[in-house]
């Protein structure tokens, strides 16, 4: 019995093995080296970024998403975090980012949107889907695709995050529930965290929540 279980685990692991083309390997090596240099003064942020990249790659393999794009988006998702909060605010204003409220109130969601506007010219070899995933990793969006969901979830559960009951629960759901459900749990958990901490909730989050909730209810009816 134990032997059988061991074999099943080996099989599952083998399925999760990833292989990249030589071109993809070159790109990933460049991204890793660039992010390592860019976040050199923020070692914890760098470790988190590398960990999100690995976690996103693993989730992508489990859920049938492109692991190369997941790894690339994971590496770059917190690029703008090399800058201070006031620099991020200044960049957001320069880029004309308008979220309908004072940007100071929603400063924590800005870095993904900024990176998604700044990085495409630096990495034209990466497709728009990577930049969409980077843009919505903080705020989520009504049009979350599988790559977006993988990055959002990986950001929340990567192993360097402290083992809170909510995060441990999410980790235990990996591979047990659909990617949509995993994202939903992660997204709702994030809202509860904001509310419980008495923090300001970005009004756009309520719209996203309602769009997703309506879609889920519709799907449940079908
Ligand atoms: Fe982030
Ligand atoms: Fe992050």
C-alpha cells in the first residue's frame, strides 16, 4: 500500500516536471538576473519574488497554465517595490493612473499597475498576458484569466509568507479545488484581511467582488 502511494506521488511529481526551450531559458535567466539586481537593496522582496515565481510555475503546471509565463510574471510582479511608497505615488501620477479616489488611500495596489505600464518596453519579448497578470496581482479584476489567477494565488501562498491559518488553509486547497475556486478563496480572504485590520478598502475591489460573485452564482445555477 505504502509502495503504491509512493509510486503515485512519484508519478504526480514527474507530471510537474517542466522543460523550457533554449530561448525561454535565456529569457528566464535574464529576468532572474535583472530582478536580482533591481531588488538588490530589498533582499526580502527579492526572496519573495523568486519564491512567487517558483510557486506560480508549480501552480501553472498543476492547473494547465503556461509555466513559462507564470514564472516570468512571478519574477516581475513586484518590480516597482524597489521604489519607496512616495516614489510609487509619484510614478502613478506621472503615468496618469486614476482610480477614482486619492491615490494615497490605495497606494498598496499601485505597484502592479505601474510595473505593467513600465516593463513592456523593456521586455517586448513577453506577451500582454504577462503584463495583465502583473497589473491585477494587487487589485484583482473582473476579467481574471488563468494566468492572472495563478499569480494572484502564488503571491498569497508562497512558502516564505508566514503560516497564518488563512494561508495554511489556502495551501491545503492547492490541487484539491479548481483554480477559479482557489483564486476566489484567496481574493475573499484578502478582503476579509483588509476589513479585519480596519484598513481602507479600494472601492474597485467591491465591484470586482460583485462581478465575480454574480458570475459564480450564474455558473452554480447552470
Ligand atoms: Fe505585490
Ligand atoms: Fe508580491
